[in-house]
């Protein structure tokens, strides 16, 4: 079974491993875990200090 991937260069979704001469990445987000030790740091990095 092939999974949907996303090109970082052009933003297109594809089933190919390469697009625009670059490797594609998984289009699916990581699994959610309530015991996530690093969620606080990801929110700070993404939204800034006001969302701790």
C-alpha cells in the first residue's frame, strides 16, 4: 500500500518518492500522545512564548 506524500518544494501531494528533484515527506501528522514530553517545546517553537 502506498501512502500520500508531500513535496516540500512545490507543496503538491503525490505518491512518488521524489518530486521537483527533491525527496518527498509524509503528508500525515505524527500520532497524538497525551504523554508527549515535548509538546510544550513544539508549541513554543511554532507559536511563540504566549502559548506555553
